[in-house]
């Protein structure tokens, strides 16, 4: 069983600030983390390796600093790591990104065939949930998104049975390997790395691939050129101009405030009283 | 598989990084363990960087270190509730390269420093806490970390794990910290656009200002406030002795909140967006609080060894200096083929005694006690000084001579003339 | 959607569209349904699609894919009543349950055959799975999770706006040289289209052209969610939400008390959910639910942007906060500056009394 897990290094969006004047993102001092959703995929892949044997290769496309994310994956137990990095990839949208990653996976496959690819449900910076499906289509792999449980893998017949989150319930799906899986958050909990793996991660010779090594044949399909979508504008949400009417009474006793508020509310929205009455009954 | 190194450095702050860098550069097999997610993630500092100490470790640090602003102006404020009396020193000298002091943001600075350490060949492992020292009798032979398979061995373990070193305490090298020997400091970084920072302080692109504050902001506790300019943010903080916080039953957070509303401080940070809030201990016991700093198979550097000069707000430079001297000691012993015994490691103490580090700490060795037993330095005097200034600067038909008389009267009224002179003498003695 | 919004150059203005692409006409809305129910986001999109189509002067079409039968056809006529001019219908037993392979092939075929210029899909688990696959197969641009759609008439292009970087910024994305222009849209951010049961329109049927043997993935089972007792925030008319300002989990009971009187759902901010005071299903905001109730009562909530985006479209917002400068007062309808712990019980009591008088009055 050879599993490739796609992970992305992202800025910790909880710590991102917007410059109040220029509306640009201030990345200064914002730590980069492994996209949290990718950790569920990685852990699931590692569990499959634990149970069925095999190898886990992690793959990331990004700037040289993304090395940290890959090392982290190794500390959790991934066997090998590949960083695809090249200026030519700058500005790639999801279509271009999935092209590049799919191409890299084909290169990986030249050494050892790939049985499964894992991607995160979505990233916290791009937030699109498109790269996973994109890679699957480009590799002509079967696609299982929002998987909440892997029920069974039949190595002999190369089949997999999973539970997949749908809008109103859970689908139990059975399909064939190779396939691409994206994992739902909360499916598992990432393990705590052993000291041996920490040492391995710190020393692991990372594979760094430029666009040639990643097997990119058509440079018009990567970077800005290969990206159909164009960001035309980035802006801060405009604040609503009307401020709240602050309820104020002479006494400012809670009871008076509440009664005054209700009077205003039901004058403005007479129907609301009926809605409430209906709901409350 | 047991891992064995020439040296293990616990902690990736300025002291640990200095030691690990020099050891690795000298060709030793070095392992550095840091409990934070990355070096700097857990570290708190004002932060002023003093060039000299770093230069002696990395001479060309200015080429790529993340420095915010070099300091061109130092202000000292004495505050009461409404006002402050201050002095300012700004000099064109400070604008000549090489600059002597910089503001830095520790998270970035520590990351940079750590990269240097790793490039020099040390192996760094983060998110890992050293939970114990491995002993063979009295000799430290390695460390135990909080992970499966976590025993690692080394000829020497350098404890650079900062103030309140749990390891040192566990191993009995270090008594429990005395609350009167540690300050608790809190600090916030407020984001403001670069242009705003420059306008508010009347400074150029890379120039910075330091404001040190004493007075009513610490509500009678022994401590100081500070405000530094970074590239696009302002750092503001306050620190007081832990023992005082306990006595006063107030929290550092409340103190800082109160301080931010001071009429002189509020407009400086107005409109800023708070980026981070951190709290950290500072060992301020001075010379008399320094514990045992080396033994068989171990050395202690930086805050762990209480190397902080509270009067001048110096810490990171002492950390880097002690880290460097520790490394030099270990390298010298290695080269001479000597063992890392307590007797041989005494060389470290000699080197420290020879340096500005111990000399300065000795000079101020009485300072903490004097300030402790004379709270008027933080309450009465600031108030009187401010009142005096107010009186002199208010034009109200009262002649200046009468005003002077009244001011003197105020001082003597609050504290006898004898007391005043005594205070002055005590301060002078401490600085001597 | 760009992976790195910062690096992208701004759009060049005025692009000559390849004549082959210029042939792409019309706005499509994918009608998502599962287990006999159309997902409301489809009708929200129908309302939005109508505006876009009118602006472009083209037709609006609903896309219905499903098992042959009355139900599927019913969705076609509903699509028209919700505003579509026509409906493309693809019926096949294979399409009974959603599966990526046949749906991707079916929708891709429809697009290639009938060539719409815009294709809108709900940003649901189904929608995102399908949209990502179809866009890659068609090699066109897809903007995910949009909150606003507009037409840039100069280029006849779709300007799709979405939150980026954790919701602190918005970005507008266009797809100039590719057709169709695809977008997935977040449920509950757009108003539902109005229903007009007199509307009629054409239905164009198109075969899937697959047999079950061609499809590798099989649905073994479908386990519907047990909704009993599960919060149904997204469609609640009234929501009472609490934030960190309530200080202690015990105080959250005040929220439940008011909700009970109002027959309302209970919502919360992320810190409250993270602290475990209420279940995760109750989180309102960017990483929680988007809601648009008739009445939203926010107590002890600061109104951070990530919370705001999830609830600001509520009809009436009442905010209770002790800090007169709390951002929530910037967009609430009514505000009470005060301690939630005393205001909430007073409000509960006032509503209780009001309701009893309403009841008495019949
Ligand atoms: C608010 C404030 C303002 C200050 N301002 C200044 C200033 O302006 N200028 C100045 O020079 N100094 C200043 N100082 C002092 C200065 O920050 C310290 O003296 C300096 O950081 C000490 O360096 P260190 O390497 O000894 O310890 P630290 O920087 O504290 O580093 C110790 C490291 O060890 C790690 N660690 C701890 N325990 C373990 C363990 N068990 N296992 C693994 N890792 C561990 C920690 O995570 C940390 O990274 C200030 C301090 C504070 C709190
Ligand atoms: C990527 C990302 C996604 C996020 N997603 C979400 C999301 O989906 N939903 C969400 O809610 N948040 C989300 N957040 C978090 C969000 O940024 C805010 O931190 C959060 O909404 C704040 O919650 P709060 O208003 O409960 O708490 P606070 O911001 O702490 O506000 C508490 C408020 O209570 C007031 N208060 C205090 N005491 C009282 C009292 N006695 N009576 C009345 N008022 C009082 C205070 O004045 C204050 O305004 C997200 C953040 C990030 C970075
Ligand atoms: N640059 C990248 N390198 C590796 N994997 C990526 C990259 N971008 C996206 N992915 C994968 O695709 C998933 C979905 O990303 P997104 O479509 O951006 O939400 C992520 O969780 C990753 O697993």
C-alpha cells in the first residue's frame, strides 16, 4: 500500500491581521502551520499504514519554507517527503495547483505505484475544497470526499468501503483503488510523535523538485498563466453605516429597558409577535 | 537506538542559541531541544537587543537579522495619575552605524537565530519538553524528554531553559524561586501603520524610541513600565515584583489595562489593534540570587542562572554572553581532552567573573533590597515631582519663590528631610 | 479561486473573448436534491441567477439530475416556478443517489452540449464535490464558497466575491478567458427566490448515456441523520445567541431560558463552543452556520467579523453588551448597553408577559 498525502503550509489564519489603511494582509510574525484539515488526512493515512502496511509519502507544493510542514509530517510517521517548489508556480489557482500536484504524483508513481491519495477537506487560506477533486480528475482516480470513516480496505480485490458525509445523512460507498480521499474534520486525532520520529524528521533528506523534476510538461498550465480565475479586487468588508439604536430609559432599570425595547421592536415588526407566538406554542 | 551527543542544549532562547551556535560551529555534535512550536513561539521580551553581545557570537548579524528599529531616543518618564515629568535623550550619534541598540520582535528574532544555529550544524528538535535530567550519581549524563523513546545522552547538558528552570529545580541545583526575586511582566503589541508610528514619535524610517516609566502606573509596587517602537507596532508593558502582586492582590493584566488609560499613554497607542498579549517572569534577584551555575556534566546560562540586570533592563545580552562563555568553556575542555567535571567547568565561572556580566551584577547587588524597602520611590516621589512641575508651569500670579517653598514643603511634609537625604544616599550607594 | 490572493495581478480590463467561448450563453443553476428534498440553497441561487440572467439578457435554466419519476420532474417545474425559464432534465436510475462519477459525466456533457456562460452550484458537500470535479474536467475557473455575485458588463463576466484569509478580507474573482464561469455559493447568504406557481417554461431532456456497469463506486447504504433534538439553526426564525461575555457556562442557562420563551434556537460564538458550553452545531459564523432569522438576539457577543458574517443578514438584531463600543453595535438594529446577566432575565420576563397578552387577545 503506497499512500500519497497532499499537505499545504498555510498562515495561521487566527493570527492574520489586515492593514487598516492599505487593506493588505500583514503576514509579519504570523506563524505558518500545516493546514489543520490535512492532519486528519495524514493521520488516517498513517492508520491505514499501521493496519495494512506500506508507505506514506507526503507531498506539498509551496515556497521553500513549506519544508517545515513536510518535516512535521515525517515526525508523525510519514516515510518520505517531496516539496515541489518553483517560481513558475506562483499565482496558481486551484486548477493550476491540481495540475502541478497531479503531475508530481505521476512522478512519484514512477518509483512506486500509488494506491491512494489523500487531500485535506479544504485549506484554511484558499478554503476552496477544490484541489482534492481536481487532482482526482487529473489522475483519473475515483474520488471520495468528506469521508468520516474508512470501514474496510480489501487489499486483494483492491476495494475500499467508506462512510461519506452527505447533506442529510451518511453514504456508505464502496469503490476501487486507486482513489483519492478527503477526510472530514474530527474523524481522528493526530498522534503524538515519538522521539525516534522527531530525530528522523530533523534529519530526513527532503526531496525538493522544481517544475522539471515534478514532470510539468506544459508550463502554460501552471502559475498565473494556467489559472483561469483572476483576483480582480481584495477589500475589507464595508461596515454597515447604520449603528444600532441604543435603548435608553430614564431609570435604565433592566425591566424598563426590556419593555421599551419590546415596544419598539413590535412597532417596527408587527408580524414578529405572531411569529413568536406561533413558535412558542 | 540510544542517541549520544557531545552537547545537549535545553532551550532555544538567546542563551541557548548562542551556546549551541558556537558549539556547532566548533564542530561538536550538538542537540538542541525546545518545547515551543518553534524557537521564539513561547518567548517574551520587550524587546531591546544590545548589539555588542550578539556581535561576539555572530559578527555580521546585521546582514540578515530581523531588526525592527535602531534606537535614537531614550525617554524616562516619572508618572502620577494625570501627568508625567520626563527627560529625553536623542542623539545624532545614535544614527551612526553600526547601531548599538535595536528593537526586535522575539518570535522573529529567535527564529532567525535558530536558523543560524541549524546552519552551523546543530540538530534542533521543537515541540519537545525536557522533563528530567538523566543522572549517574551526581553526574548529569543526558536528558529525558516527554516523548516515547525520549532518553538522549551527552557529555554536557547546558541548561538554557529560562527563568524558573524546572530542570534545575528538579535536579536540586536551584532552590524554588523567591517571589521577591522575580518580576512578572506583561506586554502587548499594538499594531499601527508604520507611518503612524513614525509620526507619533517624530522618527524616520528605521529609527526607534524607548520610553521607560516609573511611578503611579505600578500602584505602589516595585516595577516599571515600558514602551518601544517597532516597525509597524508599539510594544507596551509593565512589570512588577511577584511578591508585590501577591501583596497588592492585583493582576498584571489589570495593571496594564489601567496604565493604557493614562492620559499620556492613551493617545500614543490610540487606534492600534492589539496583536498579542503575553506574560513572562523576569529573574530580578540580581547578584545575590545567582544559584550554582555548573556541576558534573552540566552548565547553566541566561535567565536560568538569573543573569538579568534589572536596573538597566538588560537580559538578552547577559543571556547571549553567558551562552557564549559556556560554549567557549566546553570547547576549551574538549580541545584539551578534559572531562566535563565540576572542577574543570569552573573555568566558566572564571570567564563570567572576568566579564561585564558579573561585574555589573555585583555593582547593583543591593539595589533590589533598597527598592523593596522604600516604596516611596514608586508612589510618593512621582506624585510630588509631577505636582512640583505642575505648580511651576502654571502661571497663576503666585511668585516662583513661594512656589519653590511650597514644593519643598510638600517633599518634606511627605517625608522628613532626613528621610529624603537617606533615600538619595541609598540610591547613590546602590548605583555605586 | 486563487491559492494565494496576494500574488495575483489585478484583472486586465476588456478582454476579447474567443469566438468559440462567446457562443456560451445563459445562466445555469444546479438543482441539488437528496432523498426527495431540494436543498434550499438551490432556490436561493435561482433568485440570484435570475438577476444575473436579466442583467445579461439571457435565459436562466435549472439543471435537474435524478432517477426517472414524478419527483424528479416535479423539481423541474419547481425550478421554473422559482424563476427559471427552462430546465435541463437528465433522468437515469444511475442518478438515484449522488455519486461523483455519473454526476460529473452528466453535468459535463450538459455543459458541453448546451454551453452556458455561468454555472452556479450550492457550496454543500455535494456541490463542492461536483463543482470541483466538473470544473477540472472542463478546465475552467471555479470560485468557491461565494457570498456575492455580480455581472461586470464590460467583460460580460461574473464577478464572484468571497471571504478570504479567515474572513478578514473579501476578494472578487473573475474568470475572463474560460467558459463557463463557475461558482459555488454558500447556503443562506442569498435570499430565497419567490415562488410563482403560474410560471411555465420548457424542459429539455438529455440522456446520461451510461450503464451501471461503467460505474465503479457503489452506494451500499444511506444512513439518514437523526435530526431529533439536533439544532436546526440554519432555518430557525428566531435565534438567541450567547458569547464569551456570559463569563460562565452556568450563565448560559439565561440564553436557554429566553430561547424557551421565544421558541427559538440557541446559537453561540466560537469561543463558547470551544469552551464546551454548547455543542458545535450551534456555532454561528464563518466556520459555523450562516443564519438569517427574523430575529437574532446576541448577548455578550463582541461582533467579531467571523461571527458577523454568519448572522448580519438577520432581519432584526438585538445586541446586549456591557461595552458601548463593542463592534456589534455597529450593525445591530437595537442595542442595550448593560450586563447580560441582568438584562437577559428582564428581557425573558418582558417577552413572557407580552406573549401572554398576545395569547389572551387571541
Ligand atoms: C517583558 C520582558 C521584557 C524584557 N525586555 C528586555 C529587553 O528589552 N532587553 C533585554 O535584553 N532583555 C529583556 N528581557 C529579558 C530577556 O527576555 C531574557 O533575559 C532572555 O530572554 C533570556 O534568555 P534565555 O535564553 O536565558 O531564556 P528564554 O529566552 O526564556 O529561553 C528559554 C527557552 O527554553 C525553552 N524551555 C524552557 N524549559 C524547557 C524545557 N524543559 N524543555 C525544552 N525547552 C524548554 C523555552 O521555551 C524558551 O524557548 C525582558 C523580559 C521580559 C519578560
Ligand atoms: C478563521 C477563524 C474563524 C472563526 N470563525 C468563527 C465563527 O464561525 N463564529 C464565531 O463566533 N467566531 C469565529 N471566530 C472567532 C472570532 O474571531 C471571535 O473571536 C469570536 O466571535 C468572539 O466571540 P465572543 O463575541 O463570544 O467573545 P469576545 O470577543 O470575547 O466578546 C465578549 C463580549 O462580551 C461583552 N461582555 C463582557 N461582559 C459582559 C456582560 N456582563 N454583559 C454583556 N456583555 C458582556 C464584552 O464587552 C465583549 O464585547 C473565528 C476566528 C477565526 C480566526
Ligand atoms: N499547494 C498545495 N500543496 C499540497 N497540497 C495542496 C496544496 N493546495 C491544496 N492542497 C491539498 O488540497 C486540499 C484542498 O485545498 P483547497 O482546495 O485549497 O481548499 C488541501 O487540504 C491539501 O490537501
